[in-house]
C-alpha cells in the first residue's frame, strides 16, 4: 500500500515536474521573442533618434555655415548693378541670375573687402555658379564692365541721338530711326500727340527721348532702348505734373505745344537761367496776338528741317532771306505762323519747367550779348536794337 501510494505520489510529482517544465520551456521561448522584439524596437528608436540628431545637426550646420559655390564658375551672364544698390541688392541680383549661391555669401565677402564700396553702376559680364569671392573680384574689375553707358545731353535732335546710340551700342542708326517711325509703339500715349492751335500733328518721337545718362543692357534692341528713353520722359514729366500744369496755367494750350516751346527754348537759350525767358518770348510771339502774323521767327527751326532732310545747316548770319522765308519748308517759322509741326529737339527738365512756368513779362525779342551765352530781352524793337549793339560791341555779332 505504501509502495503504491509512494509510486502514485512519485508519478504525480513527475507529471507535475513535466508540466512545470513545459511551462518554463514555453515561458523561456516567449521571453526570447520579446527580447528580440524589444531589441528591434530599441534599434529602430536609436536609428530614428540618430536620424533626428543628424537632421538637426545638418540644419544647424546649414544655419551656421554660408551656402556658396566653389571655383570660378562656367558660361557667361550679364548682370546689372543699379545706381544706389547696396551689397544686399547686388547679392540678390546675383542669386537671381544664378551667379552666386546665396546673398549672405556675397554680403559676407563685401563686408570683408573695403573696395566693395567702389562697385560702379552698370552691366557686368560674370559666370554662372561662381564663388562669392570671385564674383566680387569681377565686379571690382572694370574690364568686366559692359560699356553701354551713354550720356545724352539736353537739346540733341532725335537724329543726333540715333547716331550717338549707334556708337555706344553697335546697333545701326538706321535701326533706331526705323524703331522711332511708330511713336505710339514706343509707349507715347496718344493724348500727348494732340494740339489745340488747329495745326495737324505730325506724329514723331522727337521731344519724347529724354536726355540723361543711361546704362543699357547689351541685349536690348533699338526699340527697347527708345522705349526706355520714352519711359524716362513720361516719368519725369509725370513727377513734374507737366501736362496737368500746362492745361491749368498756360491758357488752354496742349501739353504737346508746351513741349514744342520747351524744345525751342532749349535750342535758343545759351544758359540755363534764360530757358524760361525764351519760352516766354515764344508764347508772347505766337499766342498773345501782339506780334506780327503770330510768327515765331526763330532761325533754329529752319536749321532743324535742313538737318532732318540731310541738308547742311548754317549759322543765322549766313542764312539768306529766301532761305528763312522758304514756304516749302514746313519748319520755317518766318514763312508760317504759329509753332512748328513738332518739337525740334529733346529738351531737358529745366527747359520743360521753363515752358510750364515762364516769367510774367511782355518780352518779344532776345539776343545773345556775351561769350557766356547770356541773352538780353526786350519788349520793343528799339530796345532790341540797342541790345544788338551791345552784342556787337562784345564781339558776339
């Protein structure tokens, strides 16, 4: 009995050991799986953390360093430095053109180079994807500057301008003349080409090509260049409120007629102080009704037509009466009353201002009386003749 009981107990114990052993075996297998899973999760977390750290480091490094290209770049590009541009402005221009990688790279170089303040306005030939230091050095080397800068003085005729522009840009003068054949296509508003004096308007670009200093992009066409000059004219006259003031202050004449008067004053006045005075004489002769036949009688208009038609011009003292009173010359202001068909040159801002706001006087005559170009103005012919005598004594006539 005892033996059976002992056997039974041992049997149950053995079975129990098997069951517990089985449980332990199962538990050990599950633990290893969990451990592997935990290890994988840990590795993934460490990878993610490492990637985050690397991304953050990369961002910080990007923030702390300045993006810049290496070397001297390739190809060629023309960029413009405008008057008044700061280093930041220039840097922005270079980035947009693909020259440097960042504005910061250029401004950093400019700060460390005192000569950067000597960069001149104009157009420069540079290369694509070049280091900021190299870009700065090329901007400081005038050998890389494209020399399409030109200064057009006040009072030049359109024909004279075309020749000067041709020499500065290598575009034939004939192309400028052809581009000017359609003034409206150059951006001249049609309302400018109107008159209130009953005369027909001969549409012309004359008078609308503003005299100034220009830096022309070497890639521009003749039409592009003339459009820029017309735009400058419209900007200047707009800022002056030229058209509005003429219509309000000059007795109902059109802005175009005032522009013609400005060109006449520009041609006749020898010094800037006399521009507005000559404009007053023009207004008095044409519009006051107090001058014979309301004829302007300016010799410069005769010369303008001769230049326009390819004929040689002359000094006033060499002109004959027949030439002055040639009825076939539409610009003869001796033979024809009123103002000429168009402006006779391209006046500057001072002449334009003089045509808007001339002095209040009854002058009908003027004559240059000294070698500096100063004129004497007179109301009567007797006063004028006395001024002519002064001019002769000064060796002017």
